[in-house]
């Protein structure tokens, strides 16, 4: 089994950067470990997050908020999720995950896109920072981006 995820943050710093999530950290981490603890992605993520200080988490949140704002903007403008701008934001999200947590191939990103639609908590996480319907929109953008990548 991979090493359990840990963080060098104090309890106060966790509450500052993670908000309400910090209050249920152990519960969530136990579930993550149970679901994905044997995966390479989990091991890689555990190793990376163990080094992140408050400034890193603030950057992660800021970068993610910018991606979510772009998704909102595109959806508000009626952008096609298979269009160039939507694929670009999907790619930005994939690169964000790869940079901060675990290497995310396009195929793996497509699977993650399915979680955004099928798992109520993943949907809630995506749609809290964007708007209702973003889970499906982003899933389609992720699929289109993966197809674009496969065409070279």
C-alpha cells in the first residue's frame, strides 16, 4: 500500500487554505487511500503533497480558480465544449493536475472527466467554482482535447 498522504501544514493553516475540507481531512483521505491507494497516481500525489507549504496550496487554489473562471466564462458565452477554447481550458486543467498532483495522461483525464459527471462529490466540486452543467461541459471538453491530442 502506498504511503498515506500527509501535509506539513499546521491545523490552522489547513483551515485557512482548505476551508471546510480541513475539518473532514482524515475521512476524505481514508476514502482516497481505500479507492486509489494502490495506484501510481496516489503514490505520486502523496509524495508531492507531503512537501507543499501554505504558499504552494495558495498557488494551487489560485491556479484552479483561474481555470474554473475560464470554464464559467466559456459556458456563459455559449462556447462549444468541443471547440478550441474549451479544449484549451481542459488542457490547462490536465496540466494543473499533472504539475501539482500526479502525471495525468489524456486517457486518464478522460476517466477523471467521467468522475465529474458520475460522482456527486466530484460534480459538486467542479460546479461549486463554475456553474451547474459544468461537469458535463468539462467532460466533453476533456474528451475533445484527448481526441485532439491523439490526432497529433
